[in-house]
C-alpha cells in the first residue's frame, strides 16, 4: 500500500475504540517486544494525524511554489522596468554631458533663482566674462582653422653655411607661426 488515500481509508475503517490491549495479543503470538510497541503506536488515530501533517506540509509547499512563481514574475517585471529606467537615465546623462554654447547655458540658467548666491550685478559680470571667454575661444578656433604656410626651400642653399641655414629655417618657422596669429615664447628675437 503506497497510496496515501488508501492508507487513510484503511485507518478510517479500522476499529478506533478497540485498539488498546492489542499489544498483549501480539506478545502472545511470539512477536518481539519492539515489534509489539511499534504496532501499538500505529493506531489509526496516529496514522491519520501523520497523514494530516503530510497533507498540510504538501499544501504549504504548493502554496510556496505558487508564491515563488509570482515573485519570479515580479522580479522579471522589475528587471524590465529597471532596464528601461537605466536606459532613460543614460540618455539623460548623455544629453546633460553634451557641450552647449555658453549663451545657451546662460539662457537655461536665467529662469532659475540665483539670487540666493549672486546679485544681479554679479550675474551680469559673469555673463560678460562668459561671453568674452566664448569670443576668445571662437577666435582661437578660427586661428586654428587657418593653415600655416611654410616655404619649400631656401635660395642658393648650397652656398650657405649649416648654421645660417638653420637660423633661416628657424626665423621662417617663427614668422609662419606669428602669421597664423600665435605668439612664440622663448624667442630671443622678439619684436
């Protein structure tokens, strides 16, 4: 008998009131004392109590399995929402990192309350400094966009001394850099 329902049916059908004193009959038939005690403990009420415990444990296990399935589903949904939020955050961070012209930054900050930290004149000074810095940066970028012209050779190079040739190249190189709008540091021949 390996079916719990069959065992339950047999226990329910057993004589529940005449079970005491059964141990004496077992001892008379030559059973050992240990076997007699074991059979004495296998009363139908004990079997039914064990079956009830087993069924309660199985029911609890099934409920926990179902709850675990709900948790797994919730976790997957949360992970999906988390991934969407993470991608939106990364996009927002990229948008914030993207360089903006100083005028645009000033325009965005104008609507905010900065009076807590700066007076109106401080803001005006900062705006002027920012505009000057942007103009200087634009001018520097403009200078960088112009190519520097360097001559291809020196006339009658074979007639000149090596140091004279080196000095000529150095002067032409410095002149080209100055023509591009840059200053040359460490120039002993500075004008």
